[in-house]
């Protein structure tokens, strides 16, 4: 389970190696690298646990031991075997977390740039008492917490869309037609059709230009999706599970996820694009949706390369595992439709219709917060 040797632990308590002593430039660079971590972790005065634990006093602390945070079983086991967070262990962990500690809950794909790792570690050392780094904190931590976040690209894009829509000719400005019964109806405007016709088909028709990587999608997922769908797509409370479930379709209670059940990747892109994030639909850019779709494939082991980039050009190369088990809807070829026969209305069941079966599992968005099932 653990991809490190116990001798490594001994090196983790050596904190003041010359190669890791930070100058001001390294610390400042590390602060910028920490932006990759900020969605899940907090550090500095008043830092609290978020999706991941806060990182104050990290150095010298046994793995999986921070109070009031629920660590994975794998992380607790590492700590019980003597693993302390230090220069070496932290550097190896953030290089590729799920390779260093298998089954860790850490969703970050990894930081491959060695200099960025050194800079990040130098920055984090400022907030650990075990580090005798002179003038470690140049600015109050509270100022860092008050630093306003930059406007996300999705908000900017959403703003552009809002401006674009104001130029569309509105229905009330079009002359009422004098044809047809009750003079109702008119031909839809091209702009109206374009705003509505956004579906993505399995053959790729409707796909917009764009691209996005697994690593980019991970950041978007953590910020917008994990609160409902879990850190690894496992689902929170009654919110839908997005990953796993392979091999369960023949069970009494199958788990229908993207990796186990869905037939086409286009369905993933289409649904995310038009309906997600919940409560803020259509706020993601096309590139954001490509990145998020790539990350959902990664969670379902459909792609394994963390550097994989999904785009319009390679979209149709992806096949979901359960595609072959879906068949075309051929009801139009049935005699009732082909021969245009009247539906059979004979030998119908007599008496009052009644419900004889009830669904045991409903994978739907919960809408009754706090209510027990069946209420």
C-alpha cells in the first residue's frame, strides 16, 4: 500500500539542510506555487481545515495526525509507521501523491517541477515552529487571507455572454404574424435557435472548439464539484456518484457511474456544459468543460495519464467502457409504427390502477434537505 521505505522517515526530521534554506525570492515563488493548493488547503494565521487539512506546523508532524480532520486510512497507516512530514517526505509526496501513498484522499495530480517543490516547501516552512528560518514571515498572515481572489475566467466569459445576448433581437420586437389559427406562432430567430441548440451528439456534432487537461480539470472539480460529488467522485450524502461501480451492473443495486454505465463521452460534456455547476449552470467556459470532462475520465480510469489533454480533435477517440451494451432504439421499425396501426385497446386490466412496485434507488439531485427517505 505504501510506496516508500521506512528509512526515508529518518531523513524527514532533518529540517535545516542547506539546499532547502529559502531566500526571499524562493519564498515569494513558493507563495505563487501555493495557489495550486489554496482550493483545498489553508495556511497562516487563523487557517482552518478545508477539503484538505490546514498546513500550519506541518513540519515534524506525524502523517495523518492533525486534530479534527478525517484522514484516509492509508495516511493514518503511514503516520503509525513513523512517517514525519519533512523536506524529503513532503517533496516526494507532492511529486505524485497517489504514487507515494496509494489510496490517499489527496486529489492533486502532482507537482513535477523540482524548483517549484523546493519553493513551495520553503514557503510552507514559514508557518511551522519547528523551522528556524529567520525573518520567515515578512507580511502578516491576515493580509494574505484578505487578498481578494482574481476574477475567474468563467465569470469573465459569463460576462461576455451576457453582453452578447443583449444584441439579440427580442421576440417582442418582431411583428406578430397574421397567419394560422389564433395568429399564434412565428419562425424562430437564428439567434434564438443558436442559444437553445447546444446539444452535443455521440458523433461529435455540436462540439465547440477548445481543450483542457486532467490537471486543469482537477482544480475546477475541487472548486465547483467536490462539495456535492466527493473528492474522488464517490458522492456526498444523496448526491450522485460519478466514479467507480465497474462490475456492478448485474447486481441488485447497480452503481451507475460515468465509468460503469454511461455509453458516450458526449453525454458527460453535454450535461456538464448545460447544467453544472449546480445553481450556477452555464458559468463554465468550453475549455473548462473539456478539462472537467478529462478529469472525470481520469477518476474513472478511462485515461491514466495526468497530462492527458482532451480536445475537439481527439474527443471521438474516447470510448466509454459500457458503450457496447447499449443498442439503438428501433421502435420505429415495430409493426405498430411501420404499418401505422391503431394501438390495441382490448383485454385491458379492469379495476383501479395501483402502484405495485417502488423504486429502491433513485440517482437524482436531492431536493428535500434534511428529510428522511420516504417522508
